[in-house]
C-alpha cells in the first residue's frame, strides 16, 4: 500500500502547489462559513456539538494519536472531509494530512517511523470508505488536548434512514390508539395510588402515564408516509443517531491489505485510540442549556432525590435499552427489599423481646449451676465456668430463635416473588419500549467479531505461506485456543486453591491468637478472648476478600482475553462465568467454613484433631456457631458495601481524573478554567470509558447471595442491602451521567445470563438455609429434647442434656492445663458440648443414641424444608403469569391495528391502480375510435 501511495505522488513541487491551492480554497470557505454563522450558532460550534457550519450535529467521535512537527507549514485548525468532488480529488492528490512529503521530509527529525506511517494509511483508507458509505467527516487536530486528533462524524438523513431500515428499528408511526385502562374498582384504586405516590415520581415527561400510544413499526424508506417526519432533526434522537453511526463503523472495512480490518481491529491495533458518542451537553453551571443529560443529573443522579422513583423512560432514551433494563431491575430489586427488611427487623426485635424468657440462656447465665467446662486450648487454657458465656448465649438468641425459621421460608418465597415480579415488569417495558419480536435482530447483531479476534486472525493469516495464491478466510480453531483453555483450567483451580489457603491461614491465626491471649496476665483480655479473636479474624477476612476481588477480576478478564472469544456476547458470558465463580468462592468460603465445618472437625477432650501436630482445631462457643457466623457475615457484607461498592466507586474515578490532570501538568486551580475552554468532544475524551454492566450486575448478585443464602443467621441483611442500594442507585446514576463517556446504545429485551444466575442462587439459598437451621443453629436439638427427652415438655434441663462428661485424668500427655486450680477447686470431671457416653459407661466417649436421634431429625428437616419451600416457590411461579393481562391485550390490539393499517393501505393502492387502469382503458378506447373515423389519406 505504501508503494502504491508513493507512486501516486508526481513530484514534491507539484504537490506543494496543489496543497497551497487546496488550503487557499479551504481558507476562503471557512471565512465565508464563519461570516454566515450567527453568534448563537458559533457558540454551539465552539462547544463541539456541531460541525463548523453550526447545522450538522456531531453523531460520533474517533480519536487518534498525532505527532507535532516543527515544519514551517503549520497545520490547519480544522480539516473538513466532505463529498465535494473537487476537494476530494485535491486531498487524494496530496495524501493524508500527516505524511506530507516536502523537501524537508528527508530530515530524520521530520520522518515518521514505519508503524505510525502505516496507521496514517489505515486511517486514510477507513475514512475514505466512511465517506463512500455516506457519512460526513470533519477533522480537528489543533485542540486544547495536545497529541490527540479528533474525527467528527455526522450521518445525514438518507444514511440514518438506510441504517434504521437495515436494523429493523421500530419507530412510532402517525397512527395512535388509546391504551386500555382498568375500570371500576381497580380504576379507583389505581387513581388513589397514583395520587398517593405522585410526590415520589421524578419530574420528567417520559415517566408520566399517557392514555394514548403511537403504533410502532420497523422503519422503511418505502413506507415513510406512515411516520411523522415533520421534524426530521428530532425524529432520530441522539442515542439512536449514534447507534446507527456505530453500525456503519462496524460494517466499514479496510480492504487494501491482505487482511480486512474493521473499527474494532483499528481500535485494537492503535490506529484509533477511542471511539465514542457525545453527551448532550453540560450537567451543571449556569451556562448549561436544558438537555436530557442535565435532567438526568437533577432528577436521578442527585442524592437529594433518593426517595423518588427512577426516570426509567428517560434513562432508556439517553443510554439505550440495555442500561435501562439494568436500572429497572435494580429498582425492582430495591423495592422488593423493603418488605424483606421489615420482616427481618421484626424477627430481630422478636429475639430482643424474648431473650429474657429463653430458658437455655437463663440456665447458662445462672451462676448457681456452676458447670465447669473443659479447656478451650491445650496447656495454657484452664477450666472455665459456663456462666462466663452468658453474653454470647443471650446474643445468639437474637438470631437463633423460632422466628428465624419462619424468616427463612419467607425469604425463599420472597425470592420467587421477586423473580416473577421482574419478569412481569420486563414484559411491560418490552411493550412500552417496542421490543417485542426482537429475537431476530438480536441474533443478527451478536455475530460481529471483536477487535482482539480480528487481530489474532490477522496474525494467523500473516503466518501463512505467502506463496498461496488463493486467499482463504481464516478463523481460530480449538487447536489455536487449546493453550488458552489449559491455562484457564489451571489458573481457575489455582485461584480457588489460593482462597482455601487463605481461609486456612485465618483459621491458624484464630487458633494461635486464642492461645496467646489466654496466656495474658490482664483479666479483661482473658475474659474477652473469644470476642477479640472473632472480630479481628472477620476483619482480616474482609480485607483479604476485598484485595482478592480486585485480583480475581483482573485474572478473569486476562483468562477470557486469552481465549479470544469471537463476539462481544461470547466474551461477556465467559467473563461473567469466571468472575462469578471466583468472586463467589472468595466471598462465601469463610462463611461456609464457619457454618458447616467449624466445631465438627475438632474431636473431643483426650482425642483432639491437630494441625501440624501442634495446633488444635477450633470449636464453637457454647451458644453455637451461629453467632460467629452472624459476625463474619455482617462484617463481610457491610465492609464490601461500604468500602468496595461505595468508597471505591467514588474514590477511584476521582483519583484517576486527578492523575490525568497531574500528568497533563495543570494545577488544580486551573482545572475549572481549563474545562470551560474545552470542546464537548474533548471533555468527553477525558471521561472514563464505559467498561460494561458486568461489574454492576456482579456487585448486586453477590449482595443477593448475602441476602438469601445465609439469611437465617443474619435477619438484618435485607435492611443493610436496602440502605446500600438507595445510595448505589444515585451513585451509579452520577457515574453514568457525569463520570463516564456516553455508552453506545445497545438494544436488549432482558437481562440475559444474569437472570439464570439469580434463579440458581435462589434455588441454592433454599438448600443452604435448610442446612443452616438444621446443623448450625440449635433449633432441631431443642425440638428433639422438648418432645423426646424433656420430663415435663419444657426446655428446662436442655443445657445439661447437650453437655457430655470427661474425666480429666484421660487428657493426653502434655495437653492438661498448666493451672488446674485456676477456679480455686480441684476439677475431676469437666463438661464439653457433644452427644457422647460418659466415662463410667461400658463404652466411654462413644457417640450416644441422642446424637443419632438429633441427626435423623436434622436430615428429615432438611428434606422436608427443601421440598416444601421449593414446592411453594413453584406454586408462586405457576400462579403468577409472566405477561400481565393488560399487556397481552395491548400487544394483540397492536397486531390488529397494524393489520388494519396495511389492509387500508393495500385497498388504497388497489383503488388507485383500478382508477389508473380504467382511465387508461378509456383513453385507449377513445384513441381507437378516433383512428377508425380518420380517412386514410395516405393510402
């Protein structure tokens, strides 16, 4: 390509003359153009939303790196690339703007290297192809942003119509129909609810209920008469215009080389550094003109409107359906957390009210019973009185009471209601946003290859034998991806192993710290050993989880990039799968260990299980492991939400922006003045690129797991999730509106793979809560004692029933307490929590019959609870229809109206055709009669 380009240059002198003539013409055109602009139009141009003529709107931006040269001929401020034949001929004659060839070009200081030269040639060809596709371009290299060139793209009306027809984009027609409203009692109820919630609705037009709706139909140039085209400038909004332009960019290729390169490949190889659509305007300041972005900032992204509903219609209008569906789902999830929070608070308050009436807690706290417990660790720990665990026992009752069983059942049904409610809301949005029948378009759009895939295919094609005459279409096979697949498997197993190793390390920390604190001479320290160890271990787990979350996210992305998926949809699904597995294991492994393994692997006095032959496995407190599970769950959940979800989302973008300005060597006090002088496309260039919705969904899915999986141990989890989400919605809104580049509008009719993940988590939650109630809490042992072993059917004697006896003379060598008289008495028998035979039994320390009775009851409860709750969830799923009845009626009505519209149109065509044919017949008959009466003079 380079040889072909250079051969087209006749001579340096002739080319300089051509350049001079071209620049003179451009200067004349610019001076005439600026004189024709009004001051208001000129201001709009300076803000970067329009071309230099002040009329053509900038629909898309491409940026690229430029190198400043010391050439005597300075570049022009703006180069317009139009369809003018004369100027295009001149520009082709002189080549691309950057590789100008003049007598000074032979100097090494002014020569560009091979790589940059090749990029310039690629840009020239790509932009030439964009012009042939009908787009209009304008280049700006002399901006406030040094080293960056901007290509502004405008799509004229005919291109927008063509692309809208190709994409089968549904647009509103002139035909309007009345939306059926509920009648009678339901109408009065809906009116009352609307009046009651009116202060909660945002002050935007898109959220108001309309009684009429435009009939929508896929746009067609042949049927333009069906659409209201009185105002062509507003028929396609800015979101739609940018998405149509992006479709053109994805289809346009550079084909002069052996391999084809699209916009994704050009971005991946650095020919262009960024591609983005522009925000509508500024969000703050007195000079900001009214626009959708500013309205979103005021009515959605502000913390002062936290109590209001989201303007979902306006979000969809500005960002597209995919982002609109995410925020609609987040809104429904947050609303559904309100009843769950209320019930959770009620359950917690029930535990607070009944704690003084809990007989087992009263027995533990009674100092008169004077039950001597076995040491909690070897040698340094001594015997202790059960009454010292009074605080732990009372605190455990707040979360371990009969109401938690009811709450677990309620949350399982809540999850089912939530899923059904979202399906119905999703169908309503599909109807309102004209997304019905979108599957075919979605299948067609998802096959576009990614930049990295095209680049790898390009590299593979270059390695082929150049002597091959027939160009073959290359693609990546399983053989090409096999090393990546093996790397994925090994790295995933390694990362999961790292998580297990860290959990094991925290276990060793708890064991060693408990032994060290027990040796302290401070009585206050020795009395609070358990609480200190629990809290510090939970904080360490939280810090490790936060660090590993960031590491695992980077590892998952790196592993997915290694696989080189072909399409964005495939890349997103593989990335979601890897990230979810790693983050789920990272967040819930410590919690699963405490819930199901801690205290069950330690053994018994005289026969403990040791790690590394010196560390004795830890045990649960007498109140059970549920309290420790609650501490771990609450610290992890609250810490992740406060630090990771809020502080990180606020602090990291601010820090990145500060670093960018420090790198640009601008003082902080100059920042505002500098931003005022920037064009719109320059301001948006400094914003963070949109990285997709996967991190946002992942954050909420992990939270959904905290809310549902172990809710039996922490009834306040829905409340803290609700408070977090109220802040999260406004925080995400501010991020999308003010801190991110405007995402490319993507159409979608559902939330995709995330719905299946939610259903999976909800199903697993039923099983997990069944095991938590059965094996972690004391709910089942209490029931078994009350109905099988209690002499009077009450809970009196339950604590003594759960404690076994141990003869202290049976301690292993070197494990007996160093201070056997710590309690002031000689201890012969100590107690420990387990169901085992006493030392005077014929089978001492063997598992007793009570253990097997409790185990059978626990397993029976798991089976019954799981099947009953899942059956109830399926009943809820079956009773509630996926499509609201009024929506199904309206969809059917739309189909009938559309058929009537086209039938009338066909009848009109037939009548016109009949009229034309009948008039033609009359004319031919008249002609034949006139001919028959004409005398044959020539014959």
